């Protein structure tokens, strides 16, 4: 065999090995389990989801919300709208919270990356914002970096005593919001005797729906998207 053919063959072998190694790294970093992506069927960057992605100036997301998360107060059977306005590297979010017969409007600045609050707010306003941060915005804790929206993708792990529980995409479904139908990926994890579920769509910046339990099998928070509007 000529030297040129040997070099060509070696290059092909090492090229194939390089591709295989890359695929293995993607699969490992994705933390996949069960059916779904594998070494021979790897996910791609198009399968990734990031919190706050696809927000545009003037977008308004309206949710129904019941939340005991956040510590300072509870919101029960509330309607929460969040209207986003671009402000440099931040989003100025106008929160409108209808809780019973009262309506509260609060403006606050959040980073465009990770949707973290950048400026302090009053203690009075915190009573309304914290239950929202502990529910609709709580996905920040599980999506600190881009995550895969594919069945079998492990997003995080919960440590309970001596056992470890995967927080992973378990299935797909569809959910109707107003007149639109969205394909959703169900992020699941058991808490106590209950199963917490968060539903995400690839094109929306926040989850569509969630039902999350505490360790006593009581609802910590539940919410559902009611509308997506552009102002």
C-alpha cells in the first residue's frame, strides 16, 4: 500500500473516532437515560431550550397561578401577567397581579440571561414578586444552562437521604392555550408520594404549565399559561 493511501486511511479512521468521541460527549453531557437519544441518535443544539429565549419586546404572558412558594406571602387563584420591555441587557417586566378583588402592578428589572432580578424592590412589592419567582420563574433553578428538550434528558438530580432522583424529560404531549395548540415536553420528578410535572414548549421562554408538590404531598405551586400577546 502506498504511503498516500496509508495516510488517507489513517485520516479516515481518526476522523471517524473523532466524530464518535464527540457524539459520546454530547450524550454524556446531556445526561440521558432510558429510551430516546443515544450514541447513535444524538441530540443537537436545535433540541436545546434556555430560559428567557424567544422573548421579544412587548411580549405579554398571562398565567393563572396558585403559589405558596416564596415565603413572604401566598397567591391563590391569581391571574399574573408579565409584560416584557427591552432595557439594554435587562428586561423591564411589568407585573400585573390580580389576587381576589385586589390588583397590584409592579415594575422590576431582570437580566436577559437567566431572568434574575438586577435591582432591589420594596419589601411590599417582594410579597407579590417572591411567590412568582418561587413558581413560574423557579425553572431558573433547573435550567442554569441550556437543557435538552428530548425524552430521556436528565436536567438535574434531587438528593433525598441516601437516594438520588433524576429530574428528567419523561414524555411529550399537547396543551391548548387560547386557540393555539403547543407541543410540550414533560419534565418530571417524584416528591414524596406525588409526581411533580412541568410542561415546556421549545418556542416559549417560560413553561406553559406546572404542578409541583412539596415533601408532604401538598401543592407547592401550580400554574397554567392563559395567553401570549404582543403589545
